[in-house]
C-alpha cells in the first residue's frame, strides 16, 4: 500500500486501539515452517488492513489502512517515545519555558491542545512548539517535548490529522457537568456496570462536550458517536466522538489517552445513498452522482447553507475529500507535485460512507428493508410503506421476525454477521445482474489476524465486458461492534483505471502454467527438430513467379520456382516449469517511468508497454518504490535483493530498471502480485480443478486443500514431493503470511487469515536487459 494511503488514518485506524489477545498457533504439517521477515516486500493488492483482495477496492478505498506502529506501541507502552530524562533535553532556557507553558495548555474538544489547533500549519507550529523530539516521520507522525503527539498531513499547508496529548501532559479538558478531564480522571459511577456503563458514559459525555440540551438524545443510535468495547481479554475500550477519541482503561474507567480530531459537517451530502449507483439523493433536487465533476459538485456545496471545509488527502491518482461519515474521491488529472486540490474537471470516481453517515441506504429511491427471522435474513425494496411504521427504523413483525430500514449504524446481531454479509452481497449481486453481463462477488476476512475484531469484507464488481464500464461495491461488517464499518460505491471505467483493460479481461482466468508453443529438441544434439509443412504463401509466390516468366522483350533473371512445402522447427504445446503470466501481465513486460516524484512521496507516472499487442499502452499515476529491498525466498531461505515496484490497479509489479536517465527510466517486470482474479490456482503440488484454491479462502482451507493434493499425488507415487515453505509472522499467534513454492516461483499471500493475493516472480538473471526499440 502506498505511503499516501497510510496518511489517511482518521477513520479505521481505530481498530488498532484494541489490545490483542494471545492464542497458541496450530502446527500444520507437510511444509517447512519459517518465520516471515517483517520486511517482506511487494505486498499485493490484498494485503491492506481491511484485507481487501479486490484490487479495485483497494485502489479506490483509501480508508482501510494499516495502523502505523505508533498506534500499537503507545498502547503496549505509553512511554515508548520517552526514554528516561529525554524530555528534559530542550535546547535553551526559552525552549524550556515554552515547553513548560505548552504542556499545561487546555485540551479543547474538537479544537486542539498544547497551544496548537487543527488549523495550525506545520510551518506555524515551528514557532508555537519546541523543536520535535522525534519526527516528523514519512507518515507525518511527530513527537514533541510538550508530551504531545501530532500526525501532520502531508499535503497542502500540512495541518494536523490528529493531536494526541500523551501520558505526561498536564492540561485538562473542560467537559461541562463532568468538570475538567485529565489523565487521572476516573468515571467510577459508570464503572460497576461495565459495558452498559460505558454505553451510558459515552452518551452522557457526548451531551456535555457537544453541548446538547436534549438529554434524551442518543448519539449511538444516530451514529454521531461510537463505542468499541471489545471482549474480556482487552484492557481498554474506545469512545469515538465527533471531536475526540477517548481510550479508556476498563479498570475504574480511567482516561488512558485522548485524540483530538476534526468534526466536519457533511451538510447536503448527508442524504440517502443509492447502494448500486452511488447517487446521494437530495430531496427536491438533482442527486450528487458518480462521474460528476469537482466543479459541479462544489458549486452546489458552496451555495448551500452548510459550508464545512472538508479534509483533503492526496493519492497518486486521486484526491479524497472527507466530511464526517462521507468521503468523495475524485480522479486526479494533474500529476504535478504542486497539486493540493482537485481541478474543476476532475470527476467523482467513488463515494464512501461510514457509521457517522446518518441517512438511509436505498435502491432506486426506495429504502432497503432487512427482515431477520430466527434462522435467516432477507432484503427487499420498500414499497407502499405502512403509514403507522414508515417513520420507525425497527419494526417487530412478530416474536421471531424483525424488519429494519437499513442505515450505516443499524445493529447487526453478532451471531448473524456472516449471514448478513452473505445475504446482502447476494441481494446486491442479484439487483446488478440485470444491468451488467459480468457480476461477481466474494466474502472473506472472518476475523482479523489477532482474532479480536471479527471483520467480514465483501467486494462486488459488475461491468459490461465490451466496454469495461460498471461499478465496484465494497462493505465491511464488524462482528464485535455489530455494525457496518464502511460502505463504498465506485465507478468502474477505463477512464479512471486504464490498467483494467489489461487486468479485467484476464481476471476470470485460472492461475496456471498455460501451455505455450515451444520447439521440440533433439535428445542427442539438443538442436531444434525440423518438420516439413505446407508453404502457406505458395499460391501467391507461384503467381509472382509466373508473372515474371511471362514477361516478353525484357532481360530478366529467372526466379527460383516456389516450393509447395517448407522446413520449419517442429513445435509442441508444453507447460513451462514456472508461472509466467498473471492477470494479463507477463514477466519481462516493459514499464516506462516518468515524472518520478523528487519529494520522496513515492509516486511516478508509469506506462505499461505489454508484449501483447491487444493490451496496448496504459498510462497511470502510481505509487512507486525506488529500488527497495525485497525479501525474495530463494534457495529455500529469504534472500534480499534490490528491486523497485509500482502499484497499478489490479496488480503490483516488481521492476528491474534496465536503462534510462533522470527524466525517464525503463524497467522489466520481474514479479507480479494480484488478488484481483476470480479463477482457481492450480498446477502446484497436484492442485487441479477438482481441488481448487481461490482468493478469499481461509488460510486453514488453503492448507487443507494443499495437503490433500499432495497426499493424493503420494498415493500414486510414493517418491512424489512438493517443496514449499510456510512463512509466519513473529507474533505470539504465528499467523500464516505466505506459502512459497520455489520450483514454481510462486507465492501465496495471506491477510486477515485469508488468501489475499498471489505473486509470481523470476530471478533477476532472467530479466531481459536488452534495450527495446522505443529506447534507442
């Protein structure tokens, strides 16, 4: 995942606040066990925190980001950034005074702390705060002597994404009837009731901090606040409010951490969303739609009564505008490094909503009704609503049957989470099937790697195969929280993703060693065997021959008479020993790199020059890693090599630069990683159509299928062996991360305990280093 994606961690980084419980990993047989390096490279499109194996979803969904190390480290050890005495080391008396003053400044809900606000720029902070103790790091994370952690945006004027007073901070937050809140504050009146007490606490705290006079208002029901309580193994719970996030110790309900965030009112965008088209339906007005230009959308927003300024995030090929609960992603047409905002003609390519989105999920203007019985869930469009219940979101039809009008913050019963995700995906796919000739979906990620938050992901893609126009839909259900985490609708189009011209047509194919026409070799001489075949040009050549012979009165050279047959190398279809192609990309295909970002943000304009004429030329702005170390399992052990990579939509391509200059470089594809295909994986260890492995399968199911295929081969040939190696993380759970097949030069990649991507690769010695004609 690109660095630009890592910057966008305001939403789903919250899951990192849950402290993981431990579990002893099962020892699987049949393979050599090797702990995976923490720096295994070339993570493919399926390896983000949300586990999205669909490449288009990953590309277009910038809010499913891995939490940075800080999030985990600060939980395990709040003093992780503070060695003994280190915070005393400011450079002068003036800096010491400034530090002492700042760390006593009030913490202001939704505004800031330490004397800076959410509107302070990084440049302004240089005079308002002492010099950073550590940072800023590449993701903007910075620790100050003031016991203040700030994550600065990387774009524009670099304002804070969040401001976090750490444990030694001495300021307090004014909270109405609760008085001043500090890190010593305990909410003992709520503590005895545990989770129910936490529910009451967040509701009461919301009323005070948001200054809401209606004491009956329930922020949990409206989605304006969110509680992540966790299970008995977790020491902390999280309260998410519009202007701050509180990490609370379950022991005596004491404040462990406060994160100040920005509250941005979505205004007109907080209207019903059509789940198939992405339309935001504004009453008595035209809808906001995918494909509309930035200028068209923002002209309307600027003319509306609510003019909240959204957060803006810059990706290599898109710009994200973020309000509370609503995110509009615009395709980026200007790749200049100075770009900080979308241009008027840039088009909305995706809309995403989260639980803070307060309107309904609809279909064709009708609300969607979810009916839950004791053993099933079904969905339907609302027609002729009952006047007695039309304003009720939850209707008890009987003792065992409940009808719910779908919203982002509706309750999804924990025991029904998987069934809900499955049935809702089937419902959406059924509705799409009449509109597009290709409709497919997958569900995966039944629990995350720590087995704490049980997250279920669904991706759906629908398009017409002739035009490659359609939609990408994705959603996540969190079983622990019993609700949606996000819902996304994106416009699928070569206009936004040119690389789909390569990947989509190939995405239904199996990952297999496809038979190729290869010459037959003489077993003694090792030379090519020739065979006599009809001359396909005989008729034309004979006509030319006769024409010359019939010329009269001219001195001519009699041509050689054409032959009916000719000798050519004998060919046969043979499968290569290794995998050579994945989602339409072949090893040794050519990539041209231009406009490589000199600012170190890891971006470049890449042109894919496929060896296949039908694929054509594809140019995109991509995330680019410049010759980083890639841990390539070689000769049965991890082996580092220098390699660059680019992330197109649908595939991550490992590159070996073969020539060029400072302006333009050319590289060969030496590895391909993708999770965007829907075929089976076969031709390894006896796997075939009868024992398929597919993307999104559980890791245990993949291992079981692999073991069964090997056992079947051994029954036929006791000497059969399939060399492969399992790589696990170095945590207490020993979660499976990769299975590497050295002979086939293929690696299975796992994320969220499911198969997320496949990588094929070749030794750098096999890279074609010749200069193509385009370079000469």
